[in-house]
C-alpha cells in the first residue's frame, strides 16, 4: 500500500509498505479522507519526530474486523480517533482524559496518510464512530478539529453577552468563532491574511481586523470602551501572545489553543491583581468527539465550507505546501489516489 512519510514540510515522500495485519479486537480501515492539520505543518514540533506517517483526522471504510469485534462490521463508514484515554488511570478517574498518558502515546498504524490503517483494540472500543448516512468522509475529517474546539470552549466558559477575541482565523479560529457565537457572544477576530479575515466574517465574526492594525485601543473602540472577556489564541506568533496579554479584561480568561515555540511570559502581578486566568487546551476526549459529531450532524457548526481543497495521497506534497503557506486555503483533505473531485 502507499503511505506518505513526513520528513519536513517540503519533503513528504510516497513509499510502499505492506498492509498492516490486524489482531483480536482490531479493525482495518481503508482511508477515504484524511485532513491535514495545522499541527502537521508545525515544523519545529513535527520534524524532530520524523520520519513518520502523519494524519490524525481520518475517516474511512472498514474492510476487515478482528476476532471479537462485534460493534462494527465490514462496510461500516467510520471516523477513527488516533488518541484515546485508558479510562483506568488517576487522570481518567478525575475526568481529565486529555492528561492520560495513554491518550498522548497511543495511535493507529501507520497514520491517516496511508491507504490502509490498523486500528488498535482500545481505539476500536472508545475512538471509532459510525458516520451518519448523510455525512461525507471529507466532512467527517472535521470531527476531530471541532472536538478539540469543543474541549477548549469548556475551559473558556463563554457566556451570553461576553466579548470573545479570537487571535488567528485559520481552521481553529473559525471553529471558535462559530462556537462562541452559538453561546451568544460578540466575537472580534484577527489574522494577517485577508482571505481568512473574510472567512472570519463569513463564519459570523462581528468584526475582523488585520493583525498589523490591531491594538487594545482598537478593541475598546469596537467594544464600548471595554477589553475582551475571553481570548482564544489560535496563532503561534509572539505578537498574538502580546495581543492577548494587553487585551484581556479583569477576571477574564485567555485560552492558548496554539502556542509559540518559545516560552510564554505574562505580567504575573497584573494578572494576580486583576484575577486573570490563563489556560491551555490540547486534544479531545471521546466525549468531545461525540459532541462534535452531533454538532456537525445538526449543522449547528458549519464545517463543510471550511474544506477548500482536496489532494490525492500521491499529491500530498501540494497539500502540505498549501497548509504551510496558509494563503488561500482552510482545510485541505487528502483522498485516495484517483480523480480528485
């Protein structure tokens, strides 16, 4: 089978490997669509783990089931989560599933950017979901990104009437815009790219500002003299960190959904005095995935318009180029070789 092996953003190689053999409790899935995540092109983070087959936003068709698998059958259309918790450690007992070591270290084999994927028994048990009949495989690649936003929003605790500042209007930013609007918040978004600023407005942001023109003073102009109640940092630039620090109101919450390569410095005395909270969000639990799937099925969050490009597995290098350049694309979906619709 074909696999795409990541060496760097500009060096993703197509190789031939044997189709994985499955064991008891496992399933073999034929990839039908797999999204390229923004973290896949976060080169400073990924390159030290290479070479490897990436891809964790994968949906496909079950082509083989192992002994003992009863919940699924050959032919089922599924979305499969790459990370699942053990449900047995102290973190899981507290409901802190994304702190579980199993969630951080487990995966499916070899990765979503391959023709076939072996899904381990634990992932079959808690991380595999049947797709609704009217949900396409490409749409299903958005289940995991939205689930991550679902978890982040729980930490952010957005409430009706609040103002949410979203710094960075890529996929994650657009999802947080939509989720915040669902809760009745006013949303102000920024980005360095006009295409994405236009998308922010399309996905219901109240205002969208170029990052070079943004300031806390500008925020006050648009927000009745007030700073933001909640801030979501969806960009890894140092300027986004600085913008968050200067823009948060008293008793506000800053959520770092993306982080810069270097450590973050905050004015701790000011944050202490103003009771400002700083939080981070990583990944998603199976419960978040269930909520995400439901939101997409009900069209409460529009993800279909976010899928702007499709590339074949053999043409994945072009997909990595588009995502890393972040010019006029949002979600790029990798599909099996053949005519790309």
